[in-house]
C-alpha cells in the first residue's frame, strides 16, 4: 500500500532516535527524545495558493507537535502540512 498525500500535505518518515549520547551513555526508550528530523516520502500536488517546496527523498526538520501519525504495513509515518516543515537539511 502507498500513501498519496492530498493538497499541501507531505508524508514523512521519522529518523531513528539516538540510542547513545555523545559521551557513550546508552539511553532507555523512555529517555529518548522524539527526533524532529524526517525523510520526505511523498508530496501532495499543492494548491493554487501553495507551491510545494519539498521533494521526496529530502531530509527536513518539522514542528515538534505537527501532523498526524499513521501506521501502514508496520511502518510509521507522519502526515504534515507543508507549513509545518521548518527547514530542509542539506
């Protein structure tokens, strides 16, 4: 199955949370902070007022509490509006 976003929506797949700190301390699952970096999986067509600025395959930083979480074929995705994407990581 495939998610095809509508309008100005973007499907993201979250980057894995860090397992260890820089000093080598292994983090418990409850201590891991939810990353705000994700890979763009699919992009909607936009609207007459909104031109899409991201493309599939790009890494982005998105708003902390943005979007809707969706589980599909044992994979977790986040569907956000393009306005919730703060930056493209290069």
